[in-house]
């Protein structure tokens, strides 16, 4: 499961999400899966905005999670290159699914 949007709150057993909240990566009400949050956080540019993960979450229920508004990424933002190329082979299925959707979206925009 990549999110908890259909639930009142996130699963308290999602240790990665709990850690992300403790590190102030996402707001307390975040409803994304913890492994997805950490994957987005670790692929963020070095000088990323503090609300980077929230701004990447397109479908999140902002009235419930308290996150920042979605920002349409630029073509170069989010591209993995150089030292971050190894992240394309991540073990987390959620992260791979997000990456596939991003690539499909870029290809759709070309048509």
C-alpha cells in the first residue's frame, strides 16, 4: 500500500513514516507510506525545499494531512543522475511504482 488516504490515520506500525515525522520530513498528519516518504526524501536534490515530499504528493488529502500544496515538477527536477543513479534499482516496490508512473507521465506529455 503506497498511502493511507482511505483511512482516518496512517498505520502506527509504519516505522519509516514515524521516523519521517520525527525528522520533520512530513507533517504529523501525513498519509503516505513511510518507505515512499523516505524514498522521495533521499532522492531529493541537496538544496531541496523543506516541504519537498509534500510538494511531490499529487493526490494527498491536504485538508486531512496538513501538507503543503502539490507543485508540478519541472522536467529536470526529480531526474536521477550521477551518484543517485543507483536509486533506480531500489528494493521498495512502492518507490519503483512511483518512478514508473513518473516516466509514463513524462512520455504522455511528449505525445
